[in-house]
């Protein structure tokens, strides 16, 4: 399964997103951001690629901020920016 990573500018943003996604039943894993990204926060959420659009829409619709969503390759390195 392919994955994507959601990065945040602050821990507060990451925790708000965790709460929102948990309440919506979206599967995710809290992980450190990939080393090839300069993230403002030490937390990121790894999600299934098939959920990336849903997650971006949920976060946007609920006013939850995030820095970016990136595709992850097999080595869990962030590649293409999705949003």
C-alpha cells in the first residue's frame, strides 16, 4: 500500500488534526517527518494514499491547518507534494 505524509507547522496543529481524523475514523500513524522535509513540527501523520484527498478535504473543511501532504516512496522518503 502506498502512503502519504501530512506535515504541520506546530504541534498544536498536529494534535488538532489527530483528534479530527480519529473522530472521523481515518486510519493514521503519528511519525516524525521524513528527514528530507524541513517541517516546523516534530510530528507528522502517515496516512494511506487512498485517504489523502479525504484528509485534505476534512482538514480544510474543519479549518484545521497543515503544512503539506506529500507522497511517500518505498523508503518512506517524501517525494511529490500532493497538497
